[in-house]
C-alpha cells in the first residue's frame, strides 16, 4: 500500500511539474498574443475614426464646390458683398441698464474751454496728478 501511495504521489508530482513547465513555456507567447490583439483593436478603432474624419472632410469639400455655399461663407466670414449691394455692420448694441447712461469717466470742470486740444490734455494730466 505504501508503494501504491508513493507511485500516486510521484505521478501527481510529475503532472504538476509538467503543468508548471507548460505554464512557464506558454505564458510569454500568450501574453504577446493578447497584447497584440489589444493593439489590433486599438488600431482598428483609430482607422475607423480616421475614416469618419475623412468622410466629414469629403462632405465639407463637396459643400465648397457649391457656388452658393462659397458666396454665403464669403459674406459671413469675410463680409464680402456683391456689386451694387450695401452692407451695414452693427458694431455696438446699446445696453439698456442704468450704467450705460452714465459717462465712462467724470469730466473735469476745472479745465478751461478756450485751450487747444494739447493744452487741455496737459491740463487734464496735471489736474489728475494734483487730485491724487
């Protein structure tokens, strides 16, 4: 009976050893296989995104082949007009709040009106420095 147990334990030891050596031998190729599969999936997704971007660019190019689209873009982006047309561009929309009615800076009443512009400029600078 002892001999039968030792034969069984030797067989189990042999099976475990073969399984361990097989695992060590097969682990790196399996790791490379799964890494390459992940890389292939990533590259497929990248190709799919690139194809989508290419399709959007083709659609944009098709738009630019239409003369009406080109004219509308020239009007919108570059403010072009056709001969005989007039274009008005509104630069500033007045605000409706109470701060819009007040002047931006207080006007000094100490500067005389009869001075030329450069005299008024120098007087406003000197008055500002005196006030501070």
